[in-house]
C-alpha cells in the first residue's frame, strides 16, 4: 500500500521504536511507516488503517506493538474475533494487562457478554491503572445492558470516579454512559442532569452529549446551508409568479383598449 513521502517512521512512540530495533534496519523502517499510517487513519478511515496493519503484520508478526496495532485496526472494523486474537498475542508477548478492557469488549462484540463480565471480575482488573479500571467498568456496564439488566448497568457505573468533581480524560464518557443508561431505564430527569454534566466535561467533543441534551430539551437544529439552498430553489418560482402577475395586468389593459376601439 502506498505511503506518503512525508511519513518517515520516526513519528512512532519511542517504546515502539525500541521494540523494532530487533529487526533489520530497513525492515524496521518499513514496519514503522506502516504503523504510523495505522495510527493516522484509525479514526477517519478504519478500513485503510486495517490494510496498513495487515502489511505491518506480514512484515513483523513477532513484534508485540505490531500485534497490538493490528488488534486495534481489526477492532475499529468490528472484526472482534480477529482483534481478540491479536490482543491475546500481544499480551502473551509482553505480559502487559493494559489491553484487558478492550479484550473484554471484544467478547461483547462476539455476543458473549457473560464472558466480558467474568473478565471484569478477574484479578487482572486490580492491576490496571485508574483509566483502565474505569474502562473496565464501562465495558461491564455495557455487558449488563447487552443482557437486558439496566438497573445493574446503572449500579455498575455508580462509582467514586462518576461522583468526582475533577474532570479526568474518562469523565465525559463515564457520565455519558451513566446518562444513557438512566434514559434507557426511563429516568429522563436524571438522564438530562447527567448529559448536562457530560457536556461540561467533554472538552474535546468525544461524545454527542450536547446533541442528546438538546434532544431531551426539544431543541431542533436547522442546517443553515440547507435553508439557504431551499430559499434559492424557491426564488425562481417567486420571480416567475411576479412576472406572471405583471403579464396578466398588461393583457387586461390591452383588452380594455380593444373594447374602447
């Protein structure tokens, strides 16, 4: 797959670069450039990212960072079985448990919420940092909802992190998930309150909390561009109507003139 000339491979994280030092220099550079493309495209073009991840995987399948990147690319394309296999491979290579929450979410994607809940109660969760533990809580709540256990999902999300006033990177998503679960349970007033709190914490627009809040408040957004286009489309018709009226008046005057003659 073509790679832009401005992508050198030096853009990758230093820890990944260190992993690639086990490869011959030219091969390491090729793998690095493909990994850069995976990172660049993962959000905006998941299919493209997946393609580059497969190239990197073919070149260096024994590098944990490559397996992890391939896992995230597969995950972004909802290839949950493939993603889970790659994450497991990366975990075996490094012994790192940071991928535990996303592995559990893959189980959800495969229609196995019970397995995701088992993973949420596993000893590995206690080894996660705070962000990882919050992510695991979100996955567990999602699994409860998959199983139709709305009240249990709400309780799962009730935590010190949810109640904290300080805004952390996970705060907006946690509040959003809580609001969404409340709304699904028919608790609209509480849901509105928590969507509003999610908006306050969502500084980078990672959720659509503002849209959900507006929807609850009955606010409708009008696309100004569409409105302008509609006005332009109507303008010729209006002009034609005016011209028709003018022509009609002229014809009436001519008829009156003929009668006088």
